[in-house]
């Protein structure tokens, strides 16, 4: 089974090593697909590597990268990209996504840094995306990211994102939590931003929790349960782009599998509500 066989109303879970055992111990499938950061699994061997292969036999796999640094000043790591392509082919991975940000500058920065919202950056990123797609032999999706500063900003965030997608001719990983986080931190209307995104480019959706530092500052942590305003934004996203495969992210403070299953059930509930009236898009099924 591969992701191409999934219905648009499929709900996935981000696979972390702490979840591998509990996930495989479940008699019934907890979710419809898994997402991994390929950097964490490419060279994995031993018992954990075997269990990962077992999980890939039970669940379709998609990949969400951490180290591509698509907007960074360093040259693309083409050695890594060729290695990545072999991994994607080995596990029949139909979707590879990355962050619309950068994480290297003469070495890894261990954080996702904001790309300046400029026309020059649009062209720079687009050229790098086209090269990545050429090496990987497949379209990629870029995620709208959370950010806490906007250096050298010339364009609105939404205009920058739209321009990158158009110039790159790539897809969008729509992260509704990031829209909510940015709407609070940068004081814009989340629904207006959502409706300005090109629905036809959405490949799949992320939903996650965050940490509220203050009334006007939210930190995107993926370390808590999804809050009601983010669920409401997911509901609005389905109304805008149609029902799409949707992934629950949880990176730390990982609860029992039963709690994660309850959040996955919420995703499925919203998908069912919209399934009968959703307008299919170009990427309704990957």
C-alpha cells in the first residue's frame, strides 16, 4: 500500500523514535500514514532500523525534511539529495516536504531561520527548489513556517509564500498551527491569510500544538495538545482547500498513544464533516 491509495480523508502521525514501539504494539492501526524526518532514519540500522522497516510495511510513509536549508546561503548538499532520493525510492515515499526557511550558514544552525521576504529571495529559493526537484525526480512541497522576526522585509509573508510556490512550481504543505502562531505574533487575520493561499497547490496539511509565552507571543513547539482555535482553522482549511491528508505533529512531551489517537479522531471528525461537500483539488490524493 502507498500514499497514492489513501483517501483524501486520511489522518497521519509524525513518527518519533519514542513512538515506534507503542505504535507497533497496537493491534489495530492508529493512523493512516506516518511522516518522518528522513535525516533521522536514512542510515539507521540494528533493531531500531528493523522496527522502522516493519512500521513502513504496516503504514504508508511520507517525509518531511529538516536540513535542506532551501533558503540558506550555502550551496545545496547534492550528495545528501542523491542519498535522499535512494531513501525515498526504497520506501516508495510519494511526498517529500521541507520548510520554507534555512538552517545552515557555514554549518548547521540547529534552528529554522526566516528567509527575507524579498523578490530577490523569491528568485533565489525558486532556483534551488527547481534543482532539488530535478535531483529527486519528483515535486516537493514547502511548508509555511512559523517565524519570530522578518529581517529586510519588502513583501508581506503571504505574498512571499505565493511567489515562491509560483516561481518554483512546487506544492504547499499547509501548516495551520503555523498560520495561527504567526497571526498572533505578527498581528494579522489568520482566515484572510488562509484564503489567500492557492488551494490547488496544497499537498497535505499539518496540525500541532504550541506554547503560549504571553498574550501576544506564541512559540511553535509541537509539544502540547492542539488548541481549539487551531482546530477551528483546520476546519476552515478544509472548507478552503477541500479535505486533504492531514498529519498530527508531536515532537516532545509525547503522551500515551490513546491521547494521540483521540487527536487523530478529531482530525477524522472534521474530515468526515467536509467530505460530502469538499471540492476535489489537483492534489486531493497524492
